[in-house]
C-alpha cells in the first residue's frame, strides 16, 4: 500500500472570467499581428480603413514595407488633438446704419461673436456700396463703431445683409502696438473602440476531411474581412460615446465621419433629387474652400453613376500597385484633384451619399499593442475544440470639419 498524493479536483466550468483588470492590462494567449494581411485581403470592401492603415507603405514585389503615414498609437482610450483656425475676415450687417458720420454697425454672419473678428484699426469694405471704413472700437460681441469713408468712395447708408470684408489695417506713425486678436486652439477627442470577431470549431471539425480548405483557415479568412468591415462601418457611421458594461467595466464607441461632418462646420448639400453638372460644381466649389487641393470623394453607387455621366471621358483609373488594391479614379477639376472611390457599404439609404474628404485630416489610432491581432487558442482549458478571435482596439482621429463636405440625397 502507498499513500495517494494530493489530487486537484472540481467541476469543469466554461464560465467567463469576469474579474479581469480594465484598461491596458489583460491576458492574451498567443498574439499574431495580422493587420496588413486583413486590410489588404479585400481592400475594396473597407477602403477608408485600408487607406488610413497603408498610405505611406511601399510594395517591394513581395510584401508591403514601411509604416502607415495616417496611423498612430495611443496610450489613452480617450485620445485627443488640438485644432486651430485663422481669424474670420467676413461678416454681415444686421439692420442698417446711417448715411454719413461715425456709425455703430450691428453684425451677424461670423458665429455668435461676429464683432470679435475685428480689431481697432482694421479697414473694412462694404461690398455693395464700395465704401471703405476703419474700425474705431469693438463695442460688443456683435457690434463695432467705424470712421467713415477713409478712401475716395463716399459714405453710403448700410442695408441689412451687406457683406463687410476686412481688407487690412491702417496705423499712424510712431504708434504703440495694436490690440491683440488671435484665436485659441481647442482640444478635440475621440475614443478607441474594442472590436472583436470570434471563430470556433470542434476538435472533430478541425480535423475533418472537407472539400476546399479546412474550416478553421477558412473561418479566419472570412471573419478577418468581416472584422475589417466592422471597423470601416464604425469609422463612417459610429457616434462617440462611453458607458459601463454589464460586468462593470468601461465600454467605449468611436465617433465616425458622418457624426463629425453633421455636427461640425462642414458644407452639407442635400440634393433631394438628381445630380446635375451645375449642382456638382456648386458642391465642389464649396467643398474645396478649405484644405488640400487634392481630396478623396467616397461615393455610393448612385452618386458614382451620376458622376460618370457628368465627367464622361475625364476619369482616369490609378495604378493599383500604388493604392493597395483599391480602385481609384482620378478626376481633374478646376477646383482641385478628386480621387473617386466607390464604397460598397454605401447602399440602400446611403447609396446617394458622397463624402469629400481631405484625407490628411484623419488618422487610424490604435491602442498601444492592441492593433489588429489574431488571438489563437483562447478556448476554456479542457475544451475539445479551438476558439480564435480577431481583436482590435482603435478609433478615428478626425480634424478640421470645414475641410470636408457631404453630398447626400442623390436619387436616380
């Protein structure tokens, strides 16, 4: 006889672990970095994410090398950036002002503090009357006083809605410095969102003889594309938000482009009908007011169909070895260069949408060491099968709303 050693005994459980530490700590089994493979597998299905993660990389004939220019990491799930803009130069008359002599002019058209775009000494021109005036005081957030007719054009009464342009400033000799008038930068933020796609096969299924590839490699390829589509949809249609999940841990959602444009100072043209060449010209004129002279226009099928008619014979397809497999057509217009991209996600209610974007103002932001990965063998120990998952913690950096524009409501 001999004495039995100690046995570890108990009920086998597959209950999820709910005591994990929230934040950047966690337990992964085997991490495989697959971000390039996923986003280059079928890039036309998720063109925005493909461009943001791969612009700046170079194809050497065998693999992509280098790093994405429109991609960065963060160590904070609420990541931020600062935005600033030049001071305004244009306002409108609210009401009227007198024919001659000094005048107090009430203002509108430059936000809630239209008067603050002006500084004492500014010379301003009334477009309708041609009169040039000089600002003598900034009386309030919505009014200024002026000296009249500082040039040859005589003083003329102002009318409601007259446009006033700051054309410079006049200063006397040996004067002290002018008053300070500058804009402040403002901090903007967005959240990283945790995206997960899980796949599972039994031990028997994983080793079965099948037509075509074995099930686990097939599921990895299929769900890799679907994982990319989840991120693409969130980057377009998501809304920024944070809450607490059912297990008591933080849960965040990243804000997308539609929310950003509709909630900012972007130009929005609701066509509510067919798109004509004059309508398109209006959209491009407004959409190229700010930002780069080269932009991308990401379109639904109905919009792209209309543009094909408007720009017949003007479109050129770009070489795919420089655009990561994404079909891009180049359109040279008098306002700037447009790279046309069809997004297959813009269907049904969104098929008549098109987003004109200055791509330099967006970045794919992933959490430290949490860019797209394939986590293998995460099944509960003892399970007769395999569980893998794709996991990404990432969000969208979106800057300068006036640089972008939205065209919507296009119909057949």
